């Protein structure tokens, strides 16, 4: 995100350097920090002001820090006792005016910090006494005006009065001849203060977030100015005199209404950093192009449609942010900016990157999502500049190839008719009066008995154009929810199937609404087609009424969601209109304690969600699989949507021919039947395709990102293997997620019948059972199946039996279990770190199968006893709230992801008890109890307040793991709170966030 936030990243270095200089000056001074007993607690809990006790012999102290003590006054005699004091820090107390003791110190005090107090007046006498003051910080108070005596502080060099209520500055301000730094950010100024024009020494000035509406022509008088902040100052234009500020090095002009820059702007030849984000530029400002010394340029959130080729003249550019514009292409010359370290292009209309784009090898910060990329393909671009370089290099080695293939996902409730629809759609149609071939008619006589789980079919929809679909039939059973999100990806066409014969308006949330929310959260802006099946079982009027009801309820849900997001965005705007100190005044205020930076980030996310609503095609298409004409109409509809370049640019993506050949070789005999290939096996196929080993990695990475195979280059356990047989992998997943006890028992008995003596190192020897042993073996297997369906527990040797004939050797099984763990589906309960099991049985836990409410199932394996342990209210607790939808399978996957961070864990259906070292932690999921209630997921660590840092250290890795998982859901709205332990203790049903919403 650009704007003032991004500008801060490097511009703040200049401000920081000034602060460091000040610290160096006082590093040799004698310092003292005092804290009052009980200071720093909740003001609501301790209304009485703390009492400060001064130690003896403080006369030699030169720096005194009394910050964060809740003081309303200081002890009498403080001024006379501190005869050598030069620096006094009183920040974050409760002063309503400057204490009189400050006046006693005035004749030698050089620095005073009274920020974050409740000052409404300073006191003329006290200010007059501060004759030697060089640095004064009055920020984050409630000052409506400044006294005229401030202008008499002849030595003042730095003044911060930001976040107050100043409507004007005193005339005497013009007398501050030595003032170098002034911050009046977030006040109530309505015009640029003319008093400032007399400050010839001024080098740093911040007048952001004031309603200036314009700048005076003679602002050119500030010739020494190096840093100028004018963010959110409601400027429509810049006067020509502004361009005479020849010393400017950093300039913040974001969040204004600028449409153009004066031609003379190019005179600002010392400018190194310029932020023009969130303005109204439709054309790239030509006046910037002669600024050869520019190092940072931010033009985010404007209305730019192109970038001029002359941008190559900005040869010193290190940072270029052009995100969220309307740019359709980049000039070839942009690759000449070889010094670039940050390049942000997300949210534009870029389809093709220039040749040799890989030359930008120094780019570390790279953002390109939300562009209709076809060359290089989106999947390549998202991996980063090295992968783009490899793609373009490979394209130069081999001929380009366009492979029109689109992912089609059939979703819907169980028994919606997805499987029959898939069969009827994907079978070759035989022309004739009967409308279909024998195969098609056979499905009508003997329709499939429903899905066997998730199934994948290749469908050549139009042979003449070479257009193919890869059709995923996603099981509607709830047990598959944990793995369904893996198949929801950008650039796919989603078909939501609804059984019109059984549909009723009251069933809309479960049959339609929930699926739309999930797709929108996982793939913002996805294209969704609603298909109603079993139309032949409905009367004509009934059919029309049901289709109209689905259409109406979709419109209502979309309207409700958009209005909800708009309301939330409005609340953020209102919070931004108040300064931080006001937002922090009451725990019950909206966005209590949240920084402006986090609020702006949250506002940008809401805008992203509003701009990337689902593309739901209308009307609902009713289909009967008995009617060839309706089926053909559906085929024609899917083809016409797929060929729309603006909707599916990835259908026309360009690949190096060698990459396409590599993909095809992976699916040809003899390797096509194998479960996985080694890296060297793939390398040999790469050589056949014309790819040397050093060029293979990028090709495999692309095939992984585009969903053709699985190759985890970031996993030490899996990076030496390529899982190319996705059909068999999906069959393996189906084994675990079809919750059929009889089917599982049958697989175990069938698998055990083929076991020989001593098969597989590390597995218990399973002898071929005699007839007398069958009953005992069946009982034993029944026990395993019951434990799996109730507690999600299976030993490795039983998993091996379930997966026959897919798994033959121990290596196959070990790789598969590593893969399932990588996907977040299971974890090993008793695997020691760094060494193999000593011949003992490895047990695996599938969290999505846990049925017991209270964690206890692992006690008999681990020998631990955490059953029913509950935390007291005195704890650090982070709560994630999901008001619209909770990602399916998230809690189960999260349960797997945290396993490497915890010990002595015990799992329940909605709760996990564990330890981080010696610190107990608990993770809890609470499903919504009603339509208006959100789902919540909380992470808590019990610790008394003096040890709160230990609690933070305990839960921080767990929070980071959850945030990584949530990044897979870019369209998801959620909030994060730190819950107030005192409110929890009082039993408050809605404990307020303290000290603020973490992920605004």
C-alpha cells in the first residue's frame, strides 16, 4: 500500500536521523527514570493520581524521565531540587496544564516533552520561563491555541504540536528564527499560516491533515525547506511559487485532489522522494521526467492509463509504486531502470510485461496481483522477478505456445446433481435427431450413483479451436470441506449446481448463499454461473418461480454484503477524521487505540472487497440431463463465457513450447501411472523437452502454481519429488474424507489380505490371517476405524492398508504423509524431532475428524493428562472474528500448522490445549450461534500481568501461523482484537479490545 504509509518507509529515516542526533547529544548526560507505584494500570481501575516519590541526591541529574506515570502534577520543590536538569520527559501522563515546576527549571532546560497528555492550556508564565528551550513536544494533547509567549523562545529549533485542535498560530510565531523542524499535523488549520513564511531556517515542515485548501504563492520564501508533508491537506492545485523551493528533498502530496503539476515543477532538482498517491492524475505528470535525482516515486491510487517511455530517464529510481491505476501496458524502456528495488503494479490492467523484464534483478518488493496477465502467465509473475527472467529466457530458447485450457469447478450441495451433469456435459455428443450418443443415453437409463468424492475429468469442449476444460467435480459432503479450498483458484469458472426439484426459498443459505460466500472469500472477483438441475421434475411455473427466487436472494445477499462493507468503510472514515488521541480516550470508541496507518490499511482492504465482488452470471440456467437441447445451451453458455478475453485472460496465456512439452511428458507412459517422480526423473523428462537442469525449476514451479502437478520447492522433505499424478492423489484424499465406516473396514480387510511377512521396514509384520483369525482381525480393524471416525487417530501401518494399492513401499507412504501434513490435513503425534522413530508405531491425527468436545483422546498415547483444563480470565487472549463467513476447514488446518510449535497437546472438536515450552496455551473455535453472531477463533496464553511478555512470546508464533493461513483468503473480512483481561474477569459479554484492533 502506498500513500503516507509507504512514504514513511524511507522518508522517516530523515526524521529518525534527527532523533538519533538528539540522543547522541544526551548520551553522555546523567539520566534518571522514575516510575510511580501502580503506574501504567487502567485509569478506570485507579482513578486516584499516583504519587511520585523523589530519591535523595538528584541534584546532578541532567535527564529526568517521568513518562507513563499517570501524573496530574509533580511534587513541590522539584524545580529547585534539579539544578542541573536539561531534559525533562513528562509524556503519557494526565497533565491539564504545564506544571509550575517547569517554570523553575526554565533557565537551563533545553528539551521538554509533554506529549500524550490532556493539555488544554500551557500557561503564559511557564512558557515565558523556558528561555533556553531548543526542543519542545506538545503533540497529542487538546490545545485549542498556543500562547503568544511561545514566539519569545529564541533558541527553539524543534517544535511538535501535532494532534491538537489548533485553528491558527500566534503572530509571534514569525519570531522563531532558529526553528528548523515544525510539525502541525492533524490540527484544524483552514489556511496555510503566513507566520511560517518568515521562518527562513525551517528545514522540515509537516502540515498534513489540515484543511488548507491551497498554498500561498510566496511559499517560495521557505528556501531552506528540505522535507515538506502536505498529505491530506485538500489541495486542488499548486502555485507556481511552490516550484521555487529548490532545497526540497522529500515531498508528500498524497491524498489531495491534484490533477496536474505546474510545468515549473521540474525545477525541484534536489527532490529524492515524491508521494503523489491518492490524487486524480489521469496522465503521468510530464514535469517529473526531468527530475533525474528522484529515488522514490509513489503514484498509487490515481487514474493513470499509461507510463511514458521517457521514465527511463529517472535512472536513480529505487522505488516505483504505480498500483491501483488503469495502466494497460508498460513501456519497453522500463527495463532500463535496473536500480529498482521496489516495483508495485498490482490492481491495473496489464496483460503483457515487456521483453527483458527479468533485467530488473534488484527488485525485492514486487507486487503484481490483480492484473489480467497472459505473458508471462499470472502464475509465473506472482513468483517474482527471477521466475519472469527464466520464463522470458526460455521463451527465447523455444517457440511460444498458446494452450487454451480452463479450469471448471462444479460446486453445490450434496445430491445437487453435479456428477450426472458432469457426465452429460463432458461426453462427446453425437449429432442426430436423438441429440446424443449411446453413452449419453446410458447415463439417462443408469445414472451414476453420486460422486465417489472429488473427481477430475478432461473435456475437449471445442476440438476445432482446441479449447479444453479441466472439470473438477467437488464433493458436496461436509467431510470434504477441509480440502475443497485447495481446488478454488483464480482464473477458474465456477458452476454452482442447485437441485431445483428439492429447492425451497428457506434453503437458499445452505444451497447457494454459503457457497457464494466461500468462493468470494477465497477467489475475489471469481466468475460464477448458477445452474439448476432436475428441471424436468418441476412444472413450468414452479421452475420460473424457483429460478427467480434464487436470482432475487442472490441480489439481496450481494446488496446486504456490499452495504455492510460500505458501512464498515464509513466507520473507518469517521475514525480517521478523529485524531488518534480522541480514538484512544475511551475503550468503547470505534477502533479504539488503532493507528492511522492500520486504519488506512483497513480502508484499502474494504475498498478492495467492494471492487472485487463476485461476477455472478444471470439468469439461473435450468437444465435437465434428459434434454439434449438444454445441455447444448449450457455448453454454448460455458464456451461463450470462457472465450471472453476480459473475463478469462489466462485462457490465452503464452508458454514456452518446452514447458508445454514437459507437462505432456509427465502424463505419458510409463511415468503417467506412477504416484510420484523424483527430481532426477523430471530432469530427464526436461532434457527430452529441451530443458537443461538449471531451467527445469521455473517450469516445474509454473506447473505447480497452475495446478498441473505438485512441486514444493520450499519443503526440505518434499522438494526432491514431483507429484504429477493428481488423479491418484485425489483418489487417496477421497479415502480419508469419505466417512463410511463399512467402506473403510472393507479396505482394511482387503489390504491386509495381501500383506506378507516383513513387508516394509518400520511397519509391524502382518501375517496372512487364517479363517479362525478373521473375526479377531475384523474386530481389531473395527477398533481402528472407530478411533479414526471419532478421534481422527490412525497408526501408520493402518494408513498403509487403507491406501493399497496406491502405496507399495515405505517411501511412498512416508512421502504421502509428509504431503498430507504439508497440506494441513494431518500431523504425527509422536514423531521425535531430528531422528526416526525407534521401531515404534507412528500415530497420525486428522483434526477434521475429532468429535469429542473436550480434549482427551491423546492421553492414552502420550501419557499426558490435560483433560478439561480451563483457563482463568487473567490471560492474554487474541480473538479473530469472522462476521460474514468462516473459511471451511480452517480450524482443522490450523491445528496441523501449529503442531511444530507446541508440546503436550490435546485436541477437542473446537478446542486445543497445549504448552509452548512451560507456558499453557489454548486455541478455541466458537461457531456462530445465530445469523447476527460472528464465528470466532481465539488464541490465549495464561500468564499473570507481570509476566505478560512471556505470554506474548508463547502465542506470537501461533498468531503468525494463523495469519499465513488467512492470506490464502484475500476476499475474507475479519477483525482481530486483544481482549481486555479485566473485562473477561468481570464477565463482560463483549470485552472491548485493548489496546486496539491488531489487524485493522
